[in-house]
C-alpha cells in the first residue's frame, strides 16, 4: 500500500483536527462558561468576550447559540488531543497498537473533559439542542472508530464479529460511565483504566492470531 492512500484513510480525522484548531479559543471559552454558568445563562456575547474574539467571529465558527453546542464537543475532543490520536494511528498500523491509541484517547477525553460529556447528556434531558449534540458526538466517535476498524485486513476481527458489533463492544467497554465507576468509585488511576481498556478490547475484538 502506498503512503498516499494510507494517509487518505484518516482524512475525516485530519479535517476534524484542523477544524478544531481553528475554533479552539471559542470552544474552550464555551466550555468554561457552559460548565460554570449553564447553557441557558450563557450568551454568544459572553463566549466572544471570554474567547477574546468578536461576536461575528463566533457566528462564523458556529452559526448561533444552538451551534455552540458543537463548541462543547469540539472542546472535549480538543482537550483529548485528536491530532495526537491521528499521528499514533498513522505511525502504528498494527491493530493492537491502534486499539491502544484509541483507548488512550478515550482516557484523555474522560480525564480532561468528562464534565462536558456529563453536561451534554444530563442537560440534554431538558434542552433538545444539547441532546442532539450528545447524539452527534457519539455518532462522530463511532465514525472515527469505524474508520480504524474497517481499514484492517480481513480476518483481523474475531471470527464471530461484524463491524457494527465490534463498535458496540468497544463503546460498551470504553465509555464515561465505566471510567467514572473505576476512577471515582473504585479508586483506579486513569493510567490503570487505559491499560485495562487496551487489554480488554484487544482480547474481545481481535482474532487470537493477532
């Protein structure tokens, strides 16, 4: 396989990383204010002031206040360093190492931005915009994982698994609730969670020969 097709494989992740970098200041400001003040009490002008940009710049990046729900998602991914994930995926084509990179990304995401995900999910019970943002964020994560798993050679996944089931299993293991239970309730360190995730998803998803 030539280098160029290999690079194109992760074009969606690369575009995400570039877009997040462009909107980083706005995303961080929105995260800070929404967590501190709540969704209803935060205005676009507040976000612009916190980010040190003009109101039109915020509108250009996210459209309107409803669009700022995506700033929360972007801020979460940005804090977890999606660019680092992309670099690790491209540098390590072996499936076990790619699963380890995905587990490491999720550990960073939940460690650094878990409160954002909880905010989206809980506030989404009464705020339709936030509920949709949470669903879209989950779909975006599934799409990123699908890009990785679908690029593997035939026979990489355990014989009884198709791609949708493999994505379901990964999501059932590496999620905010498991992370919270182990770190806050059971006293695990984030590093221990990451190592365990990597071991479990490798065992559950890959054929024994891998």
